[in-house]
């Protein structure tokens, strides 16, 4: 059993909430956090861009990464959204069990 934290940056609170709600309803994730006002700087189409975004962090199990990734790609307005999964190596057992009880494969 490996717990996973997946994050993506969204252009608005509404997009972050829509992705979160879809993933929760389908039991792809156990919970999410939305952090506001992340300042992102990046190169896009040869230009340097600076955007204010919302970071959506979702907790799940590693075997559900593909489902969350697919949901993000389908619901996200960006052509190339950032979708990064990080394995959680240090986690208390009760929380890990809760993540597994709230998600389904």
C-alpha cells in the first residue's frame, strides 16, 4: 500500500473545485486541499509568463494515479497541465488506512 499526493495548478478556484469534486465523487481521491494565489513563472510558446494560479493537492493511493491524471486532463483548460504524483513515504497508519478506505480501484 502506497499513498500518493497528486498536485496540479489551476487557473481559477472553480476549476480546482470541479476537478476535486469529480475525483471525490468517483472515489479516485480521499481528500483535497486548494491553496490560493500561487505565483507561477514559466516559458510558454517562446515567452516568459507569470500567472496567479490555485494549487490543487489530492491524496490517494498510487494505483489510482492514472484515473486522477485522466480526470485532470479532461477537466483542465490548460493544453499541458502540470500533473505530478509524489509517493508519501512517511505517513501515520491511521491516515493511510483512511485514504484507502475512501478510495476505490
